């Protein structure tokens, strides 16, 4: 027998003067291979066309659909209803600015992170279109890609105690970004330069190391290793700075 | 209302849009990209397989060069492409891959030594040379003579888009995400920018620019089953169509990908077959080796999709509650390969299907995948019909793909064309003096306000936008799919005309306040149905088979009468059919029309006497 699913969904449209934040219930019959993507679209198309949420790739690739699913941040498109209880509570991700209902503004948060971390290759080399590419060991390329896999869904940030207290905290996603450039031989930044970005409480020293981030990351990023690596690296730089070389 | 000025307005922040914006920014111009979603969520991020460029570094790519790439591209297009453009593309592609490496893309690299690879389920050995150690390597993809597809594991689009967006951040190219362009501002001669709706507040905004570029990707969502993201809905084409002046090129040229999973239509990459995956039928037997002994599973997409559909029609499909499908088998590639190079595929199968591809077969069927058609431009990316309007990427019909684009060629197109067109935009801006005509701007804004108010107040009716959309999708699915006939297309066009009438009577159920998603859908439904009509009507009139366009009643490729590109206009807003015009497919023939070497080979030659029918 197909289950009947009860959804408790956070509703608030800040652009509607009559709207106030509240929870609303919707009931839906479960179908085979149903995901929250299928369910939410059905609710919108059949029950309430004003319901706001964000999907894009619906394939767990683009990171659009982060929300709090039964208390836990995750990607909605990638969540099968059969893995959930018959009562499903959906809330927008905290930390990010609310747009409406389940939709939040992750774009602004991440753009700020790019600026803070200077999320690009710093090099004095100028591209020469006539030259062969510079060589790189495949293993190095694969290690960089491993850290490049983050889809900026914001789940780690939403789950992070520090990020909720400190709006300027870089979060695991931001720290991981720095780690990505740190191991890239093309980036000429020195450890001291990285230290200036993350050797403080908005960076690695703000992290309490409880690893809620790794727990919720839908891409299974190696955040624990990354945070440990950065903490050690920046710890050493602190000592160097204190005692000279 | 907020008015924002910029030198270049790029509608779209996928790879094509951002790459073009970078070129303009490097030339000293200000550039703003609009996007429905944060730039990095654009659909380019979903391309897993890779991009083609004739670097020739890996053993199986030895001897590759732009000439061979060019030739593969022209053949792939079934001689429907503009050969001058295909040439520009093939020549530039290797340089662009190196540019991306310089910016930070972690391309997979050549590892010297012997290794095994699979082709058609059999194992072969290859040896990479020490002298090429660490250069950008490539993998095999359908329809190519050499291994030419550069890749980053199976996150190529993702990694390249992150890199390109990083460069945008570095150069100060602004991205206004959660912003939807809904109309172009123009005076019938020149484009001045666009009216956009803010998807944070629902308010309208005016962007004024000396050059405006449409880089909004594909429009697969006019079909019900598509690998495309939900935002690939034609929303960027509609403003161009609504000018009545800008034609859409070859809208009937729609590509179906052989391996969309059933039921969700999520794509599993061509890389699966490139790396040796095979297709099986209900008896778990291969069939592509019978239909295409030479290329087998690796023939071009249109060919593989067609044989799959044919095989299902022969009663060899696997029945399921979601319709019939076939199987993709990658089990023999082994756990290490599947959870390594094909990790995304592994994740898709386990998380969306509950299938473990190391031990189980993957249910697949041909699914709408790519729009070869789009905003028709010249080789500089300048749109036909209006000055100062450009288009690039999947949204454009630049036209290097003709009637079928090769796997790996469109992601490559985004950056290669982005670079080329971006440069042309910068050149255009050098001499551009634009005076913005304020009455033109005010009129357009007023028109858009009124449209919104009419929808909210149900001024023209109370049709439900989602129902109309579904009717359009189903109609196209039935009438303008892989195999097409006169009867099917005639009925399809007639039904779409009825649906167009309904689309004009849509009214909202909800209040339309703020970022109302029903309003977003309603604002583009009429335009979408017009696009669907361009597809179906163009297909009806094209009485031949070429590339992905297959007429069962006209099975030959007709080079005598149809070496042409369809140009579809919507001349008057209230028309209920597009106006079709034609132009020669290519000005120059580097390669005269011939046999592709795969797929069917019935051809009516350009010099065969009139009246012969294939
Ligand atoms: C699942 C999948 C896998 C693929 N894999 C490959 C592959 O391996 N190799 C390959 O060569 N090709 C592949 N392709 C094709 C290729 O990915 C696309 O053709 C290409 O990425 C398109 O890039 P683009 O920049 O033109 O558009 P997109 O990346 O789609 O970007 C479009 C942009 O326009 C914005 N936009 C849309 N409408 C509006 C509007 N009205 N207002 C404002 N902004 C708007 C969007 O927000 C987005 O930023 C794949 C396609 C799919 C669907
Ligand atoms: S690290 Fe993981 S959870 Fe955090 S933004 Fe990236 S993908 Fe999402
Ligand atoms: S380990 Fe650090 S980054 Fe991760 S959730 Fe805890 S405080 Fe946040
Ligand atoms: S919609 Fe892209 S990750 Fe969920």
C-alpha cells in the first residue's frame, strides 16, 4: 500500500504584507522512486502554486536545493521519500538570507566568500596561447579536483555552530576553498598570505572541530581532514610568526 | 524602479556567458551577467563527460589535429553546420583548453605506461608515452576518430564553471543571480538591454547596455522527458523571438541522448560507453554491434538513439511502469573504475534509482538532451535582425553543430565561442555610441507591468499554467520525437495551435506577490508554446532526414533540396504559426557532403535530378 505522506512546510513570503512565518501542512500519496523534488513540484502544481523552493539540476550536482529535512540539512532532490518517515518537516537553510518559504539566498553568501578567500589562482605568469600547457602530475590534478567537488550547497554552513553565531565565519566550504588553492602548484600565494585570510577567528581558529559539517555534506567532502590540515598548517605559521623562522 | 547601466549585459552566467564576459572585461569594458541561479549552478555544471579539443597528447589521440576534429564535427552535423564556424571552433579549441588550465582547471593528465581500456565490452591495452607525461589527456566519446575529450574526472562542467566563475570574481564581472530577463529593450534596429524580474523580490529592473548577449543555454524543458535542468526552459530565447525580428535557426534539430535513466531522465554520461559500457536489451544481449558493426555503442548520439528506439519497437525493450527501456551495462568496468572515474554515475544510480551499477544493470532510454537550434547569429555571434544583440553557447545557433552535435563538442563550444564572441563584442563596443531612447525603455517596462497585472487579475482567462505546459510537453513528445512523420507532425502542429490559444488565456491562481513561481511560469508559457511550434512546424516542412531529424516518410538526406538552415520568425505577436525562411547551411565547403561512415547512408546528391525521392 502506498503511504500517505504529511509534509510540514515553512511558509513565509516577505513580499506579501499579509504573510507571517508559519508552518503549513500538505498531504500527498507516495509514488515509486519519489524524491522531494517530485513531491514538492507536485505540491506546487496541484495544491499551492505560490510555494517557493529552489531546484535546478534535480540530479544532486548543482547544489541548489539545500534545505533542512527532518532537522538535518541536505539536498532535497537527492532525498528519496522512502528513506523518510511518513511525516516530513521542511525548513529553509538557516544562516542564509530567506527569499521565501524554502528558498534562500546562497549566491550572495558564496560570492562574498570568493572575495574574502580570493578564490582564484594567483600567478604572475601570463598565458601564452602559442605554448604547450604546463605539465602537472595526474595525481596532483586529482587531489585538486577532490577539493573542487564542493557544490556550494551551503549545508555545511547551515549545520555549523560557529557560522550561526558569526556571520563572517568562512565555514567549512570557505576553508576548504582555501585548501584547494593551497595544494594547487599554480597558485603562487605564500603560506603567510593564506594565513592572513584564515589564520583568525573568522577562519580556521573559529572552527570548533565538532564536524557537523562533514556529517551533512552531500558530496562527502573530506572536510575533517581538510580542517585538520589547515589547523596544523596555520598553527605552524602562527609559531613561525611568533618566533621568527 | 532601478536602472542599471553596463557596457555589456550578458543574459546567462553559464560557461558561454561568463567566458564572453571575461573577454569583454579583459578589454576594459564593464560586464554584468544575469542568471536565474547562482552562476555555478548553471546547467554547464552538470556536464560530466568532457570537452573536445585536438591536443593529441594521449596514446589513442596520437596524430590528432584540428583538421580531424573539424572533419568529425562536419560529419557529426550531417553536413548541416556552417563549415567556416566549425573550422574557427576546431582551430581554437586546444588553445582554450590550455587557457583553462592556466586559470586553474584540474584537467586529468597523461600518466605514462601501459594500461587497459575497454571497447565494446572487450579489453585492450594501450601505452602512454613518457614524453607526454603530465600533459592534458583525453578520453573517448561518440562519433570521433581519436580520443579527444579533455576531462576532469566526471565533473568537467562543474570544475570548468567553478574556474571560469572564479576568474569572473577576480576581474570584477558582476553576476546578478536570481534575476530573470523577460524582455529585450529595442527600437526595431538596435538593442538597448533588457527588462528583468528580480527573483529575490519580484520587482522589475531595467538593464541598459551597449551590447546585450543571450547565453541562456538550451530549452529542453519544452519536452516532458529531458536531461536538462529545470531552468533550461527557453526563457532567454523568448525575448528574442518576441522582437519579431530575430530568427531562430534550425529549431527542429533536437538531440536525444541515448542514456537518460528511467524514470527521472537524469543523464548518465557518454563516458560510460566511451569507457566500454554496453547496451543490452530485454534478453540482456547486445545489439549495437549488429546495427553498427564498426562504431558499435560509440556511433554518434542520433544513430545510437535511433537504433535504441528501433530495437524497442522490435519488441526488445524492457517493460516498466514508466514505459519501456533498455539496459546500460558497466559492470565489467569494475568497482575501482566505477567509483573513481565514473563516480557521479555511481552516485546517480545509487541515490536516484537504488541501483548499484557495479553489480546491476542501469535502466536507460533516449531522452531529449540538446538543442542544436537557437538564436541565429553570424560567425561573430551577432544575432540576425537587431544590432547590438549577440548570442553564444547552447542558446545560439552559431552553427557548428548542424543537425547533430557530437558529445564533448558543446561544452567546448561554450568556452571557445565565448572567447571568440566575447572578443567580437569588445570590438563592437570600441566604436559603439549608443543613445538610449527613454520612451522605448518606458514603453517596454509598461508593457511588462501590464502583462504581470493581467496575469494576476486573470484578465484573459483562468487557464492553469501547469496544465497548459504539460499539454505542450506531451504534444511535442508524441509528435516531434526521434522518429517523425507527416501525419504525426501535422497533428502536433494543430494541437500546439490549440494549446497556444489556451496559453494566451492563462491566469494565476495565487496572488502573484514577490517571487511567485506561478507568475514566472505564466510569463513564459506563451513564448514556450511558440518555440514548440517552431520545432514542430520546422520539422514538418523539412522533408528529409538529417542528423537528429528523422522523417520516416523521407528517409534520405536530401542535399539537393535541403542543404539549408531553417530560420523561424514570429513576425506578429498574434500569429499562430511561425514564418519560415531558409538560407544555405554553409557558405564554404571545406568538406563536400558525403557519407558519415555510420548510421544510414541514403543520400540524394546535390546534383541528382529533381523528382527523385529517397
Ligand atoms: C546532463 C547534461 C550533461 C552534459 N554533458 C556534456 C558533456 O559531457 N560534454 C559536452 O560537450 N556537453 C555536455 N552537455 C551540454 C552542455 O553542458 C551544455 O550545452 C552547455 O553547458 C550549455 O552552456 P551554456 O553556457 O550555453 O548554458 P548554461 O550553462 O545552461 O547556462 C545558462 C545560463 O542562463 C541563465 N538563464 C537562463 N534563462 C535566463 C533568463 N531568462 N534570464 C536570466 N538568466 C537566464 C541560467 O541561469 C544560466 O546561468 C550536457 C548537457 C546536459 C543536460
Ligand atoms: S562542503 Fe559539502 S556541504 Fe559544504 S557547501 Fe560544499 S558540498 Fe555543500
Ligand atoms: S567543524 Fe568547524 S566548520 Fe565544521 S561544523 Fe564544526 S565549527 Fe563548523
Ligand atoms: S537541484 Fe541540483 S542539487 Fe538538487
